[in-house]
């Protein structure tokens, strides 16, 4: 007889209920009030008993036989099942050795935080609390998604967190915006997911409402499906890396045609005179005109000029996706996006302004964030080591101990990592240079991974600890949609 499990389950891609028959999960039902449930929920049933589940503690054969040390055999050698008592002894002995002989900075606490939508079983928090109890660890700052924006936006307009939490809500944009100028698009598929979970997927409905009202959508991306939710969007297939050139060309036309909002720039902005000189080419002799941008962007100059003229006098919302700042000189994209919105005089206007990451996850534009109202969390304690790296520099750290690196105006030194401890993440999924990451992981003494599945990271570990999935535990969570 089918039995309904009590309450809701929550995942990063949606809330759902389950049906269990004979002790086995047989069906899932999306949250009844979700207007656009994600098809990713279909994976839940298969995941519970999938062939790739890690079912008991496992140790790489070479590490078990020869002890800790660098090895290029990671990822190639078989694993040996061991008991919980054995793995506890192995782990405690190795952690004690590294902390005693090399200190807390030699341990990289490399969790990334997407493992569970719940807060108590949030793997990153659990791992960092554990390592802080041992004396600390080398941590990471920022994220692969938003690192350049995190650093540049406070120098331009506001913190990235405030841009993500308090940007214009989709409800207002759907009702007020005349032109959505979308660099990198508004990829609807990405809004199926949000860290901490999603109760109601509503972005598709807001896009439909804006289209019905007559709003214009302009997609600037090499891929048409980067705006898969708006069939009527005007697509300008910009060459990769040329987004800032397009923004400069639009600004050049607005300025030379006298269509920029000089009153707004004079009253609310600092430094526009310097940017204007650059755009007009007064110092370097190269105006950043549509003719200059056309060969870089592979978009005709006339098309760029016509677009700029269409923006004047309209309520314009300029968006840039996170993908555009995940590259060399990526900080220029959000910087110039804010500048273009300011030149148009749209910042602070209902339905206008600038958006960082709309279409990247569901929570951007959700519009419900209230200061001080958060899901309860437990303290992680204090990391006394003080050692850190920018998150995307993990390969550089592993391969270049003692080398200097620059971050946010400061100069720091990479630690000499002897042990990598990873829970709730898969760096082989998001790191930018996998062969380099593999070389870096080969030089440390020990790699520990907690994972429900045999991911690439688990296969490159020395000690693999099985962990539960969301269906197998109770937790506290909350979504803002």
C-alpha cells in the first residue's frame, strides 16, 4: 500500500513529496503550488539506489598500503572497503600528523556548499566547523560564479550580495520594463535551481507577462538558447569576450547624440568625466564607436547604433550573466554594465537599472529578501589560521606553494597544502582547468572526500566517506521563492 511521506522534501531545484511502497521510493510529486516544476526532480527516484552510490568507507589501495604521500595514481587505482572503526583510526591519525607537523594552513577545507538545500546538513558548514575545532584550515573566498563581480561591484555601486538580494524584483520588471538588454541572456534553464532550494519557479511566468505587455528583449550572446524563455527576443550573436566593446559602443552613440542623462550623471555619479573621455577617445585617439566595436563583436556598426537609439527614452534594464565575468578581465563586464545603466539614467527607476546574474539562479529577482530574516544556522566557530585563497586558484595553490598572488589590492602567499578535505562539492565539475587540477591533487599527501556518489572528485581521493542524500535525513531549510 502506498504511503505518503510526511511534509515536504527540499532540493536545490525544487520542493517535492514522495510515495513509498514496500520501503522503496516509487514516485515523486512536485510541490502543489509550484507553477513551473523543474524536470530535474525526475532524477530523485533514480538517485537513491543508483549504481554509483558510495555505500561504505573506501580507501585507495596505494594509500592504504604505502601511507600518505604524493601520487600520480589517484584516479586510476582501485579502492579497498574498510570498516568504520578502521577509517576513523586512519583519518584521526593522518589529521593529527598534518596538524602536528605542518600546521593548520596545510589543510585545505575545500567544500563548496551545494550539497544540501538544508542548513544543518550543509556540508560546507559542517566541514569548516569540524576543521575549526582542530585548529583551522586554509579556506577560500568568493565563488566560481561571482568572484570578479564580488570584488569590483563594491567599488562601482554596492556589494555583490546586496545586488543579488535586493535587485529589482521580477514582478516589477514584468510590469514596468520597456527593454531588457541582456548580455549573456536570461537562460531560463538556470532558474530551475537555487542554492537553498526553490518552492515556486516563477521566472517563466514573469517573462510571459512582460512579453504580453509588449516589452522588448534583446539577447547579446553567441547562443540563441541563452534566452530560451522568450521566443520573440531580438538576437545579436556577439563574439565571445566582446560584451564590453558593445556596451562602450552603445554608450558612445548615446553620448555623441546627446541622449545620455547628464543630470543623473552629474548628481549621482562620480568619475563620469574620465569614462567619457575614454569612450570618446580624447586621450588615446580611438573613439569607442560602433565602427570600432563592430569587428570585435562581429555585429554591424549600424545594428549597434540603431540599438542605442532605441534605448533612449525607454525604461531599460541592463543585465549581465555571471558567465561573462568568469574570464580574464571579467571585472569589466559588471563595471561597464552599471556605467551603461547610469548613462541611460535608469538606476533607481522602477523597472530600470542594472541586474547582476538575472537568469543565473532562481533567487535573483525573487524580491522577498528581508534583512535579518534568515534560516537558523549553527556557528562554524573561528578559523584561527587566517590562510585563504580566491576559490578558483586552487590549482595554482597546490602546484606553487610559497608563490605570491594578488587579491583585491593585497599580496599574499600560497600555503603548502598537505591534506585536502572536501565535503559537498565536486571541483572536477566546476574548475576551469581539469588537467591542471589533477596535477595539483597529485602532489598532496592525502585527499579526503565525503560524497554520496562516485564523482570524479571521489575517484581522485585517498579516503572516501559515504554520505546521505536529502531523502535520507531530516533538516531545516527555507527558500526565498
